[in-house]
C-alpha cells in the first residue's frame, strides 16, 4: 500500500469484475455529485475536472457521469449527500485518513468505526492525524521520456515534487495549481492517467511485512464499505 490514496491501487487494475466496477462507478457518481455543487462546468471547476478524469480512467459511461453532475447542480433530483473525513490509527501505529460521502453521517461513521475496531484500527479526534499529512494536487501519468528528462519536464511544468511507481510518474503540486499543472504536463509529453486532490504524508513511515499485511486487510475492508471514497496512509 502506497503512502497515498488507496485509489492508486485500484485504478491500475485491468479487467475489473462487474461487481467491483459497479461499486467504483457508484462511488465516483457520489463524488461527481458532491463536487458539482460548486459548479457543473469542469473548465471553471477544477475539482470536478479531476473527478471526471478519474471516471474516464475506469471507463465510466458518459451518461452516468452526466446524470451525477446534474444531480449536483440541481438539474435532477437525488439524495442529499455530505462529505466526511475520519482520522484513525491502524495496525502498527499507521496514520490513516478516510474520506467518505454519505446520505447518513451517523450510520457511515458507525460502520467505519466498526471496521477499524475489527481490524486493529482506532478512530481519533479530528486533527490528531490530519496534521501528519499535506493536502496536495496529484497527477499520475506515463511518458516516453527518460526518467531524468521526465523529472526535469515535470518540474518545468510546475510540479513541486515527483515520485515514481514502476513506469508511472506522480506529479505533486499545491491544490490551487492542479489544473494548471495538468495542462502544462499534457504539453510536455505526459499522458495523464488521473488528477485529483489527495493527502500526502509529511514523514512516511517504515513498517514490517506483518504490519503491512494487517494494514492491507484493513484497507480492503474499508474499501468495501459503500460510503468510503479514498483511503490515505503514511506508509512509505
């Protein structure tokens, strides 16, 4: 599990089972609806653009995307949704941030706490874990450039930090500059796979194999909960 979003572990998997694909589409629809409340035009709403990029990366049907956005702008009726952020410690003292979208906050919080307790985790008061992370605009991309050329091009495009995951490069910037970085990166031979706002650990934590396996099990259980959108940890 990377130190960033559990989404990163999902988006690269090919041939998703129908049930898994349906769950991802459902979660993305909620995220589109909530984000579209700030405006349904992706050119004016960079957060919406980022979620639309996510939806495109998993081939979410355009009709589903359109309906979700219309629910957010009020053009279509839908559930009243709100965002939640749960802070917790997992096995081995791993710091965890859990983002969710729900139509029933008390129910969702209760279910998430139950999952944490079952898998060696413990929820904490607001702010106790969040300070260990920074809010960042994150872009994952591929490129035909060499690693050295890619890193120089990324910095020239405005990236504040660069990381590699095998053949995929991750560009990080401050949240307000995400859309500009996305446009600049596209002009510099980067093929954008996803762009989103996420949480990046300030000091990644080294853990042993046993703790890693326990954390994987926790994250998989959390991901099965319908209202959980993204899971972040400080694992190195």
